[in-house]
C-alpha cells in the first residue's frame, strides 16, 4: 500500500476518533460524576449532578469525590456560593400587589389552611408574612416541609470544601438571574407551583422519596424522565427552566475547562436528556464519560 494511502488512512482514523460521539438516549451507564476530555481541555475536568436539598440517607459524597474536588483548580456551581440575604430578600418580594392576588378565593383558603396545619402559624401571622412575597417563596416553603428527615446540601458541602482548600468558586448565574427565570413564568405556572403540593396532599412526600431514590440510583436520564412528569410545572416550563439555561451555560463551561482543571457541580436535572449538558458538550466534540463513585 502506498505511503500516501497509509498516511491518509491514519489521518482519517484520527479525525474519526475526535468526532463528537453523542450518547444515545437513555444512557447505558449510570453515574452522577462524568469526566470531560477533548482537544484543549485541561486534564482533570469533571461534571457532577447535585440535588439542592436531599435527605441524608440519599446523600452521595464519598471520599473519592472529595479528593477529586480538592485537586481541582476552580469549582463551578450554578451560583458562586451562598447569596447575600439582603439581595435575595428583595428579589423575593413583590413590587406591587399581594401574593393573594395570584390565586382565586378558594385557592387562598386552601393555602391558608395548609399553612396553619403544616407551618404551625396562625392564619393572621401567615397572611402578614406571605402577602408581600412572590408565589415562589410559598412553593419553596412547601418543598422544604416535605423533608421528613435531616437534610444535606450539596452546594453548601462543595462551597465549604472549596473554601477550606482555597479553591475559587465561579457561578454560572447570579441569584438575581435565577429568580428572574421564575418571574418570567406565566401566572398559571406560578400558581401551579403552589397548588400542586396541596393537590397531592400526602403523596407529596412519596414523590420526593421517589425522586431521591432515583437520584441515589445515579441514573440521570431516569431522573430527567421523572422530572418530565406531565402533571408537574417543571415539565411545562422545560424550555425556560432547563433547556435555555443549559445552552447558555455551555460557552462558560468551555472557557473554564480550556483554562483550568475544573469541577462543575449543577443540578442533576441539567445533566440528562437530549438537551442536557452532557449531550450538549458531546455535540461540541468533547468526550464526556461516566466515572464510578467509590468510597
């Protein structure tokens, strides 16, 4: 075989190996930790899927993961650490009107009854507290009350580990930007965020446990599919809450993985799916492969 043909074959094989390989849906392997490789990528770049709050029984943070984070050059999260309370508080309050303006009289009655029963507040104090707040605040209160056991925060754990090791933390978004995404949701969706918990009643905790168990299985496509439950408000606003943000994050992630040994920790719901971060990076030509989490 002529030397030219041999060289041409070698070059084609080389470029073929560098061609983007986008994983089929769903993933064949399960992991919360994924390694990022590719041309120009610094060695030791990783992507990890979190749950912002999770019961301790389902929290996965082995020593091997700690060691990887300790060796990183920069930690990237959705936010660059815990936001200032004053900043968040102002973003959570309505500029005009009242919380109760979003709901029908019947819905307001249901919300107040739920608060009296679950938050152990009398109706007057609750109404005074919630009136200036956006519906998102009530939705968060309802979400937190579903946790029956002690909880852990991946974000706080990563933040404390990075600070102890002197690792800089970078945010893909600001707290104000995240809250603006909520503000942009249709009124009907903001109402659904609150009323869904009341509608589900005792089933709310069961749905949380199902989510936590799926997370514990490390099957991020199964977790993504679970979040697409057609009865949930997240599925109805998939483009705003997940897809658009994923696409916006990719250029920022690319900048850092070419400059630093980077560890990226974002909500696991952003990793899976055909428009998830993993497949978006793969489509750009990066190799993103699962890494087994071992103690």
